[in-house]
C-alpha cells in the first residue's frame, strides 16, 4: 500500500524526492500521475502566522498527489504561507506552501504544495541566517542518521505539548533546520552559506599565555567574558554565544574551556541563555568594566572584531595579534 511505499522510500532519500515522488522531475501534464491517492495519516504542521508568532498544529491528511497534499485543519492558514510538515510516523519533515484554504463544516481543508528545491533555497536566502548545526548542536559533517536522531530528541523537548520545556518558536526553528539538513540539495546550498558565515579564530587566543598554566586559565576566563560583552553590546537581540562558537573563535577544545565556564557561571558573571548558549550578566559586565581602567590591553580585546578573515594579513601575522589579557 501507499504507506509501505512511503516508508520504504523514506529510508533512503528525502521527504520531497522520495515520499512525494520528486515533484520537480515529473511530467505534470500527465493527468493520471496527478491523480490523488488516499493518505490516512496524522501530520504535524508548523508555521508563522500574520503576527510573526510561531504556531504548531496537528492535522489529518486527506490525500496525496505528486504536487502536494491536502489536510484537514482546525484552523485556517493564509494562502502562500510557508508551512513545515512533519510525519512522525515516517520520521520525515518537508517544506510546503499553502495553495488554498477552504472551510468544510467546522474544519478547514488546506492544500499544501511541495516547494521545489530552488524555491526553498530562494526563501532561505532572504531569511535571517540561522546556524542549524549550532541549533541542533551537531557537527557540520554529521551523518543524516545523526541529524534525524538529534532532531527527534530536541524536538520532543521543545514541542508545544511539553508543559515543562515546550517552546513553540524554538520548535519551529528545529523543524526548519531538520527540513533543510535532511534534504541533500537544500543542505548543499545551505552549507555554502554556512562556510562563508562561519566565525574565524581570533589570533590573540593563539598566544601561549592563553594555553599554559594558571595564567592561561585566568586569561581564558577574561577572554570568554570579553567575547560575551562584545556580543551583548553589538547584538543585544541575540546576545548569547554557544560553547561551539567559543571553541571556534578561541581555538580551544571544549575541555579547555569547561573549567573557565564553570567558574564564570558559579560567580554569576555569566548565565545560560535560551538556546544552549551563554550570555554575560550585569555582574559580569561590572566586573569586566572594572578591569579596564587598570588594564589597557583588556580594552583592546573588548574592541576586537568578533571574527577574523582567515585570508587577511592580520590573521597570518602574529605581530598583529592583540596584546595578552592579564588579570589584575
């Protein structure tokens, strides 16, 4: 039956290409191939409404064709709204667009059209860039099985039905991220953008004084505080930095930063943010600013850029690195 076919195909390729027969490669003039088939399945859809609020809803699938799927919903959704569809039964997600919405009794019938890869990529180019690898806390080299496994765990934690940790906005981001990274073509296009935007290490953290002994430990603490301080000043709407980004910018493995992060957290200089990241606290800001008058090089670090072009002369020449940050 249809469910068995979908399940088999889904085990090997993406939602659009396999589950729904690669709409871009089909001859849509063949009416017989466009005929709808009954599709009895419970789906979950996520979208942003007209007020920019993230919404999630369980719907009932009615039927399926090469170009889209019809579902029965308890709420209407505006035409042309981008809707992310998740089929828990098959472990799949996909991107669709509302083609029509019609009332049927107390329910609404939504016609969801599958978005071609080129259209999805164009939409993503216009959106604010989100690091989906960082959001899912996985490596950019993660295998599809890893992406799907981590998504299921994090989606369950952020699902709106989870009364303790539910977060609709985060759940929508996770769903979007999984839809992009689980589609080979969309992931390839996304990876090109990701490589360009990936932060580069700051040369100052390559100095030996940041790596050795007690002095290195103290300097790493101040380095973390300085990065968080700069992020708070320059990007107050998204003031957090993840451990993964700290690893990249400071050129230290996570194990070399854990003690410094623990200390700063215990002193209440930093606190955990909303997205598995860290933000500087008011106490941390006061402490760091109290160090500046007596420490000129600390001021230089606070005014350093948040990333460095790896091809620039400053990145290649250690003489251009910022001076060592020392605790008073």
